[in-house]
C-alpha cells in the first residue's frame, strides 16, 4: 500500500532528491526488489488479450513467469544483481484494509462479468486490473523459477518492503526496487521506482535518496517533531483507519522516517478536505 501524495510532496519541495536514471547506470549494484509489486505488474500487463492471462497447455497461468524470466534476464544483462523479496504473513493490524481490498476485488469481478457479457472492451480493460491478485501459487512458482536461474530469493517474515529496507540498512543491498513509497518511509536509503517497468513504456527510473529528502525538508530536532506530527495525524485523520495508521507507524524505528510519513499523510488529508470545501462552496 503506497502513501498517497508522498511523491508529489518530495517533487514539489525537494525536487533535487529525485534523479532520473537508466538500467545500465546500476551495473554491479545489488538491488532488493519487492516481488509482489513486480508480479502484479506482469499479471496486469502480459495477457493473450485484454482479459485473459497467458496460459500453458494445461490452462495454468504463466503471465507472471514470462514476466519474471524476461525482466530478470534484462537486469542481469545490465550487470544488476537482483534480490527478490516476497511477502510473508500479513500483519494482523492490516486485516481491516485487506478485507476492504477483497471486497473491492469481489465487486470488480462481478462488474467484469457484466462487461464481458456486454462486450464492453473499455470497461473490461479497466476492470481486469482491479481483479488481479498475486496468489501464493504465483509466489511459489516465481521463487522456484528464480532459484533455477541462480537468482537470490528472500522470504520476508511479514511485509516485503520492510524487509527490503532492512537489507539496505544492513548493507546487504544498495537500493530497493519498488513502486511503493512506503519503502522510503521505512528507512530505505535509496528507492528506485520504475526499475521493473517494461522498457517499451520508456519511463526513466526514479532514484530517490532518503538523506536528500530529509535534508531538503530541513528536519531538525527529529524526536520532538516525530511525536508532534504523529499526534497531529491522529487528531486530523477523522476518516482514516486508526488500526491502519498504527500498522504503518509500528514499522518505524527511525524517527526521521516517521516525520516523512506523517507529514505526507497530513498534507494528503488537508488537501482532501480543501478539495471538498471547494466543491461545497
């Protein structure tokens, strides 16, 4: 789950913290990759048509395997040393959010069936993305393929992005490859977005350094500020799930990272309230 508005917050206030790069720039670098985000993108993008996964002769889905193989080969060709990190057991504090996601997928699946019956190709293309789910089978098959390719695989005890951050902080990896901005707030020194995107999309890799972000935001007296921002968040987020907030904050041992997280969420909440006020007036 990404933090809404954090990328914009950084781009607007510390644009120098975001640099653009290309795969060859990371030759020789060991990068921890959030495998769940990786697999999801392939299940969405690699299809025989707008609504059908690629399958083998037995009808088993292979979209994720083709994506993993092709993209990993490309990373290796560029001299990158990927380490794929897979999600473990989801935290209890996230159960409410997971239930809501499940409901949304169920509704989207029902709407997709209607769209398919009506032959509404535009609606099908939109809804199919909302029904995609990375399953334990997808994870197991991908891990087996990666091991056969000689690529390191890590099974996280809980959330993959948190494990990726720990690998970086322990100097086991140079950076984290994910689209999820949560990784930055968890203390990841270097976040690489669009690393696993198809090169056909021609999206440059976004390289975001945590130290540059914190320096650019001029955050001092971090312990006091982290508590102030946390209290402000809890007092202003009337429509936020308190358990979900607690789930996020429970990962953060780095008080400066708490500051970034809380500040981003507060700005997002105030922006939402401002938009509503503007519409009502």
